[in-house]
């Protein structure tokens, strides 16, 4: 199979590219490094099965040769990134998705879009099944991401209905693992970075708000399975094990053997109170469920952060 991965130099995308190459596929990664990094794919670039095109998919998306599958992941994903890049986020979710769909249509390729649990907004139904239409504030600061993804889903369904493109919509819930940027604002890299440096671990609100965290390897398996099975979706991919932010901070602190105190800071606007996927559909129809326990996934992630730790051990101890 020859697969295109937009956003392939990002956190999830680089793990997906790696998995596809390991499975014996040829991979073309299209990325403009808005939030991704060349070093995420540096090892892949040394092999013969991986090619990188540096391009903004909101502007144009041209790839020579046959394509069997297109995974459309390009989009800023962390709140810090999409609040910093609001117009770019709207463009990549709309124009970028239309460009990716056009390419899939022209090449007769299967198409997967990485949508998000954020389409459920601040949910009034808990946990969230795919049939729930969501509670999104269309004009709040986070709407640039939430509404762009909702548009992306609508565009995907329009191409499916109008042109018969074999599309898959997956709604990804919070995912963590190696290669997250320590400054991307998400809780896991923030807590690990602070714990390793001995700095106060900043928990927003009272830390009672919950998230359900999926280890990246499990998610990537779900993405590949969903596309292989040509499941139309939408299908939730995430780990239903729900954890409060306060508890998460304490687990990270323990794994890092840190003495950092917890420091409570105000919560951002429209921050959802609870978030847990209902994965009954993924389990029943894809035969997929996450396998990595939170503590195990966090241990692997902390090990990676230690390897790439910018803080010298001596400074950490002081
Ligand atoms: P990321 O920011 O690490 O990766 C996104 C990649 O897309 C980056 O490499 C970035 O440079 C690239 N990109 C952004 N705009 C682009 C453009 N206009 N043209 C070309 N490339 C562009 O984020 P991630 O966590 O890896 O997320 C990947 C996808 O999964 C996103 O679509 C995101 O919405 C979705 N998702 C992720 C999570 C999560 O917890 N990580 C949760 C829900 C959904």
C-alpha cells in the first residue's frame, strides 16, 4: 500500500508513519511544520519507504503517483497551538480537508480524517457516544478548532455521499506518549516537564475535571484498523479509563520521583468538565480497544522525556 499522511511530522502522525512503514507500506508525509518537527521523522527519512513533502495542505495538495490511502491528520491539535494559530486552524480544517478529499477522490484512495472529541464540546451526555451531536460554543476561542473539525466531518460525508469516496471519520480523544512537545500546553507533557524539573505542577481549577487518556500506540492501531476495514464512522477512539487532572498530576509526580508541589491555577474558558469516550462501537465493529494501562503508558512517556530532557540532572536535584 502507498499511503499519504498529512500532518505526518506531528506527534500522532509520526507514530502512524512509523507503524505504516513497519507494516511494509510506502509513506508520503505532507507537513508544513506548523506544529510538527522534522526530528520526529528523522529516522524514517533515512529509510527508502518514507518521503517527506513540505507543504501547507490548506494551499495545495499534490502528490505524484498512485495512492491507496490518505490519512488526513494535519491540524494544530493542542489548545495552546490552535489559540495561537486560529485562522490557520480554520483553514486547515476546511480548505485543507477539501484539498485532501479532492486528492483521495482523484486517486481513488481510501480517506481517513482524524476528527476529535472536541466536536462534542462541553458535553451534556457522559460518556459520549457517536450519536451525540455535541454542545459546542460556535464563537468561543476554542471554536476555531471545534468548528473546523465539525466542518471537516461534514465535508467528508459530502464527498462520501456525492462522489462515493471510501471515507472514515474517527473521533480521537486525548492521546499522549513520546514526542509530545513539552511546551504544547497539554497536561501530560506539562506535568512531566514540571515534575522532572522540580517545578510546581500547575493543575487548572480544582483539578477535579476529568480526561480519558489513550496511549499513542493504541490510538495508531485504531487508526490503521479503521481504515483497513473502511469503516465509515464516526467512531470514537480513546481510552475510557477516566482520570481527574489532580490524580494525573500525582501519578506523574510519583513516576518521576519528583518533589514538585501541585499549584492550582485558573481554568481556561470553555474547558470541558468531563471527557470519556464510549468505545462500544470501536470494540464491536472494529474489534479495537486500548491495551496500555495509564501508569505503563506514562512510564514509557516519562522515559522518553528523560532521554530528551533539557534540564541537566544536577539542576533537577537542586
Ligand atoms: P500535532 O500538532 O503534533 O500534529 C499536527 C501536524 O499537522 C503537525 O506536524 C503540523 O505541522 C501539521 N500541520 C498543521 N497544519 C498544517 C498545514 N496547514 N499543512 C500541513 N501540515 C500541517 O498534533 P497531534 O496531536 O499529532 O494531532 C494529530 C491529529 O489528531 C490532528 O488532526 C488532531 O486534531 C487530531 N487529534 C489529536 C488528539 C490528541 O490528543 N493528540 C486528540 C484529538 C484529535
